[in-house]
C-alpha cells in the first residue's frame, strides 16, 4: 500500500466495480447517488476486524469480501427489503499487499451482485489493524418493514437457509483442520437466502431477524422486543453427515453449532398460523405467551450465541 498510495489504490479498486440498476452515480464524486423508488431507505452497518472476525490464513481476501458483504446484505433482507448498495470503509497497514485489497473488492462486488446491488463508494485509511466497515442500503418496494417486535402468541417460527455450518467450519479451522470442505467453505462464504426476506414480508411475517450471533441468542432479541416466549424444536433440524462426522471427531455436540452458532446468516421469522409456508421456509418452533427462548419446552443449558464483550 505504501508503494501505490491511497488514490492509486482507489483507482485500481473502483476500476474493478460494476454498477447495478439502482446506482444513479457511482464512485468518483464526494458521494454516490442511489435510487430509492420506495421513498424510504433501509440502512445498516457492520464491521470486521482482522484477528477478531476473520483470519487471513483461513481464507482468501475474496472470501473475506463475500463474508463482509453478506453480513450486511442479510440484515437488509431480514427487514423484508431488497439490497441496493454497499459503502465500504477499509483501514489497513501500509505493508498490506495491494492485491489483497483488490481481491477483497472483487469478493464484495461479487456478493453484492447476487442481489443486484453495487459497491458505490467508501473510504480508505492507514491503520495498524486491518478493519473493514460496510454499510448496506436497501429498498422496501412498498412493503412495511418486518421488525423484531411483531411476533404474537400462536405464531409459527420458521427458518430459511442453513444453520450451524459456519460455526462448525470455524471450529474445524480453529483446531487446525481444513476439512470437511462443506463446513469450511460455509464459514468462508455464507450462502444467504436473500430472496426469502422480501418473500416473508409478502407472506405476512410478523417478525424477522438475521441469525448472525446464534439462533437462540438472536431469537432472544425477538422474544424481548415482542414480549413473547419462543420454543424451538430440536427435531426440526437435520444434522448433515459431514457435520455429524466432524462433531464426533472433535468431541462437540452438533446441536451446539446449530442452536448457538452464527454467521450462516439464515433468516428466522414468525408467521400467523394461517399462512401456508413455501418450501424455502421450514417450521422450527412456536410462539407462546410469556418471555424467553426454550428448546423442546425446557431451559437450554448450553451456549446460546456470541457476545463480543463476554
């Protein structure tokens, strides 16, 4: 980075980006211009710190780009919106290879392109710690946002996307292994069910959340915001063979990954019992009177999810 300089790198990175249909004005000015047909803009932000959220020896720069984008795009989808744009701030050491930053941009752009969004701008700075901060924007398409506080007793709890895979992959990598490939790749590049978010909104979902810190922990946010109790059925989850084999080899209960692992960015939502759920959404529990999250009707004694300060 010291050799090419800030503006040289900006030129290289922006030359690699293509603009989607919602981008009116992309990188090159003081700010970008993004269309907001709905008249409202959904916005969220997330930060990834080297050594805390990712390790460069566990995946490529392109992998990190996919993960950074997915963490934000999933939050937009969890509001029932369609992502439109990403803004990226990159703080990096002066001795970081230029190619790493370029490949990071490729990963960010590729993940954004899966939903028709674009990387429209951002900022760069020198820093002793490599840090990536991403802001995502989205459009509701005339729908009301699906919030955490709308769940009602009698609702059905459902999940879209896979869960436990990324947490299992993280455990595998932290133990010094690189297989099973299914789990390691799930950690490196989440497969987020982005269309399921707007779909849930159209179906009449009463609440929704992106599972980033662990299913039980994130459902706890819904429980508190809605003032309801949520019960999760353990038998609603299938344990894939690769996960079961890894769990046995590592001495881990696979349901710890499923119930408390994050970063697959599955979407959890509650629906009125009269809604016919499409195949993408599978029932995993129920909403009742009370407060708190239980498993099979009882208190779950294992870990519930991730908290940066605990």
